């Protein structure tokens, strides 16, 4: 592939092409690039044409060498013997509010709640033309709006958690406790129990109750195993039906409530907010 990209270069940068012929197509060598100043590089117009992408890579590698050499000189003030100096350590960013926009955007894409908050705050500052503290008050209202209806969204998860824990603990006495086994048998099973001398220990009670407990517990275990396998396949497909539905619904509601602010910032924050309680935001 040939790139017919015009670069600015001094007239002395003319050279031969790959076949050794002089022509209108000019190539700038890395040695010449090092000697150019930025002003002369920008002022020379249409004096050189790049024949291939390899020439561009040579120019880039040459300039990167110069950049690295300059960085090593300035870096002496920040590092000494491979260790940071006191002056450099004092520049450490300790809060999200003091981070640059690029850093905040990077951490927001990683799903850091504080960074998502900071994106909204700075967008509010830009849109409403207010200072940071005033923008933080607007964000607090946005956060409260996002929490509306959160309990109902989390209710199915709470029900599933409560039911699984309750059934798990109740199954123990229904299998090994004689009183619970007799009560359950009398009301739901009506099976003949062994004589009292065969129900003296909890293991004997478990052996007697296992006749009707085995189908129930076995079926529940198989059902949960099947659901766990189905869940793993949903994850492989990138699907979380209910969770995705309620998350997208909450994010869309927040965007509709505050249409003047950036859609992506609002949705990112809404999705990282937890169902149980708000994330304890750091500074």
C-alpha cells in the first residue's frame, strides 16, 4: 500500500526512491528530521511525499527517540537512582476530584463509582456553568433520583435469598429431628415409622425420614444444578435477563429525568449503583 501523504520538510530532504531514481516523490530521512525545528517543519509546504507506510514508521520512530531522550533529561528531577524524589511524591493525586479529565474518563470506563460520579459533576459544571460545590449538589439530586424504586428492583433477589436460606436450614431438622420428622410425617407423608428402638439416634431418624426426604431434596438439588448450568450459559452469551432489564430501565429513567446532561455519564453511574444501598463514595 502506498500513502500519498504530503509532509512538510526542508528542500534539502530530497532523496532517491527505492529504485535509486530522483523524482518528484521525495523521502525524508530520520537523520534530517532530527535536525528540523518545529517551525521549519510546519512552514515547508508540500516539499516531500511519502512513498510507503514504512517511511512514516521511520519518521515516527525517529521522533519518538528524540522525545524519549528529552523525557529522560526532565525525568532526573522526578526520579533518582530509580526511586521517586520528594518533589515528585508530593505531586501524588489523592482524590478523584483532583484527577485530570483523561484519568477520570479512564476510571469511569472501568466502572469505578467515584469516577462515574466525577464525570457527572464535571458535566454539570460545563452545562450549568457552575462551580464544583454547586455541581455536587446537583449530583446528589441525581443520585437520589437513581435510588427511587430500588427496593422493588431488589425484591426478587431478596425473596430468592430468603427462601434458599430458610429451606436450607429447615431441611436439617426435617431430616434428623424426631419431633419434626413425626410432625411432617403426620401431616404430609402418613408413612409408617420404625419402632421406637430404631429411632434412638439422629442417624436412625435420618434413615427413617430419608425415604420421603430423598426425592424432595434430590429433585431440588437437580433443579438447582440445572439452573446453575443454564445461568453459566447465559453468562457465556452475555445475557443477564432480569438484572439487565432493571438496570437499563433505571438508567433510561435517569436520562429522561435529566436530558440536559451527558447520556453516557448518567447511564454509567446508574449501572454501577448497587441495589442494596448506595456505594460509599470516596473523595
